[in-house]
């Protein structure tokens, strides 16, 4: 496959969550790299990173907890797809994801709070031009359907 997912974190504290995304990307056969830059603290660094991938076939997955300006900032400064995947925090009762959902006009990032969902969304973007990846996605979906059927069968046997 000719493409890469750039997992851009707002801070090093987002690494554990980002590794979960990477685990699913790897399972789908996607190449990825980790980067760190903050829209609030190092906006020029974010722009520098975007310029580095300007000529490459990339999808950005942005991971920033608390106030996620990173996703909208990245989306506003690239024509590449951006998937916002903010880590959910019980501490804020889910309010921390609002900054990923309520963004200014002209922003078109996709938002998912599940690492697996971010990986699948990235894979589907690349699968538009990669038939082998599309087949892997279809197989993955079939596996998930089979898991539900198996669970249903198991539950029906319980009394």
C-alpha cells in the first residue's frame, strides 16, 4: 500500500492511547508513524509537520486530550484527511470531547473516540484506491459479524 497514517499527538501523555490506534492499524496492514506537537504550545511545529507530509499520501489521526484544538488546527491547514480521536476521560465526564465536536466552520475532520474506529476510518480512506486493503476490511467486518452470531448462539443456549 502506498500511504501512511500519521498519528499526531498533542503531548507524550497521549502515547498509550495512540499505541491502541497503532495496534489496529497494524492489524489492518497499514503503515504509521507517531509525532508530537501542540496546537496551543507549538503551533509552528504542527505546521512544520504538516509541510513534511504535504507531498505524501497520508491520513492524519490527531490525538489530544482535554482541549483538542489540534484536530481542527490540523484540518484547517491541510487538504489531507484528518480523523480526530480524542482520549475520553472519566475525570471530565465526557465534556473533554466537545472541543473535537464543536469546531469552526470550514473544518471537516471526522471524530471517533475509539482507537479501533480511527484505524478503520483511515483504512477505508486508503481502501478507495487499494483493492487488497478493501478485501482485508471486508474480511474484518465479516469477522466482527461472526463474533456477534457466535455470541447470540452462546446466549441462546443459556437458561
